[in-house]
C-alpha cells in the first residue's frame, strides 16, 4: 500500500490542470455567478426605484432565450422556408444562418455594467471632452409619458459621441438600447456594448433573411416596452446638415401596431450639437472625392498621437476641452395620437399604404428634431465673422452682431439660443428658455 506510482511529467501536469478546471467549474464559478447575480439584482431593484421608465423583463431575458425566441418566431420560420426554397438549400443550413444572425443581433444586457461602469465611463468621458449642457422644451410633457409606453428617443447623428452623451444624460430616467453598426464589432468593444443593451445592425444589408430577423427583434423589443434610441438619418452626417430620414426602423417598430390594444409608442425628439466634433477632420476629408485614402495604420497612429497630446495638455492644465456639447429634448410624439389624428390602424394597411404614413411620421419627427437642435457659440460667432469678413470688427462689435443674430433667431425659432448664465429669455409659447452658453 505504500508503493510509489511514477507518472510522466506531462501526464501529471494534465491531471493537475484537469483538477483545477473541475474545482473552477464546480466550486468557484457557481459561487462567483451567485455573487454577481446578487449584485445585479440589487442594482436592478435600486435603479427601478428611481427610474421614470423601469427596466423591462425583455431586457433581463438571457441572451440564449432571446436567440431562441427569434429563431423560432413564426415570421422568421416562414422566411427561412422561403429562403431555403429560393436558394435550394437544406433547412438545417438556413436555420444555422438564422442562429448566427440572431446571436449577432441580440444583446446581453447587464444592469450592473450599464449603471455602474457604463454610466461612470460616459459621464467621465463626456465631461472630460466637452462642457455638457442639457435643455428641455416639453412643458413638462416628458415627465408625463405613460411609464408603460415604449419610449423611443429619435435624434440627429452629429458624432459618435452622441451615444455617450445621450446615454449619460438619460441614465437617471431609463436604460437605452442602441442600434450600433459594424464599427463596434471589435473585441473587447463588442462585448461591452452588448452588455450595455446595444444590438448590432449590418448597415445597407440586402439579405432578406437577415432583415427579417432584425425586424422581428426590433418589433419584439418595441412591443415589450424596451426604451430605444434611434438615429433617423441612418448614419453620421458629413457636413453637419440634417439628412433625409429613413423609414426602415420606424416600419419595423410600427408595422404591427394596433392603437388602443397595444402599448403606446412615444417618440422623443432629441437635438444634438457640438462646438467641435471629434471626427471633424475625417468627416471633412470624406467630402473631398479626390482625397487620398488613408491606411488603417495611419488612422491608428494619428489617433494615438492625438490621445497622447490631449493627455499631456491636460496634465499641464492647458486642456480647454472641445467647447460645448448640448442636448435638447423636445415635445414627445405619441403614435396612438398620430393614428387617431389620421384615423388609421397601421397593422391593417398593406406595405405601400403603411409606408406613406410611416414616411409622413418620419418627416414630422425630423422637423421636431430640427426645431430643438441647439445653436452653440462657435457656430454663432463663425457666422458673424463670415458675414463681416470684409469689415473690421472690434470685440464689442462682434458681441453686438452676435446679440442681434440671436434676436433674429429667437424671432424665427422661438427657442434654443443660449447666452450667458443668468440671462433668460421668453419663448413664443411663453415658457422660460434654457440658460445660454455664450460667455
């Protein structure tokens, strides 16, 4: 019984690694999961007490359950059969494609990461780069939205910082679910964004099967009351001008909408503007068709130099940030009221008729967004300088011209012109406007 057993060193290492994996799998990981689940549940209870719009059960569903729900959705199954017949493919192969699409689209929301890490990161980054200002012009209507409604923030797309700013500014009201493009499908950004509720979208995809899976996810999330954020323009503006709205996402959300029986869908217009966007040079460069194509290495090298220079300036206390970033929230638009106004049930219309109403709604929302896009100091003073470039202007003269331009804009638009703190103005509706940014 006391004889010695001799093992090769490789076999001993293999047995040791196997034993460690078993201990990790059977003892450590279950305890760690229990600890994390307890922390997550505590965060959910805490934030639901203070959020205007609670975290929906749909957001807390495990990712695999969401994937299965999408794959075996009746409309997706019908699309699979049609795709298999059209391309002469086995149903198992088509189903594997759908599983891959659903796994790519479905988020894996983690409340702890969203409200503990994500909120801190967005707040820190936003305030480090900009002087952030927020305004409301809803006469209290935003706080009166039905808590059970599906709230969708629709906004203009000025910069990739839009995701960060709006998420941090509405974190006290709700948790947002964004649609993000291919740019975010890199490790570890992909896992982080999915844990914060983002879902991935292949821009301009012509694959009918993929579009059906995406449509069903957006539709299911909307019907479940998930609060979402959508860029109606479908992409980043190159020159700062508002682009024409796209109707795809709105149609996904509303094609099965039945006013009266379904929960209301409320769109909140959001106007975003910056004194300077981070991507200004690259965006201007894309406007030049003859510009030389930059290599990925050049982009990485330039970004690294820019970040290093910024850090050094911050350390020397010469960092003045990129000016103001302002976000304004406009008056909510209720789909239930829209359907009542036009006496229409979107779920009963064919595609052509439904698209007419969806297109009209999208243009209405873009008009609402345009009305609340803030006018910021750099753009305002730049306009004054360009208008008087042939004349010499003193500092006092430039300020007088800026004030005159502000009054013109107030007469034309009624709101969203910012001046020095302490100066208030009255809008056309008679309500007090937000504090101004001009110093």
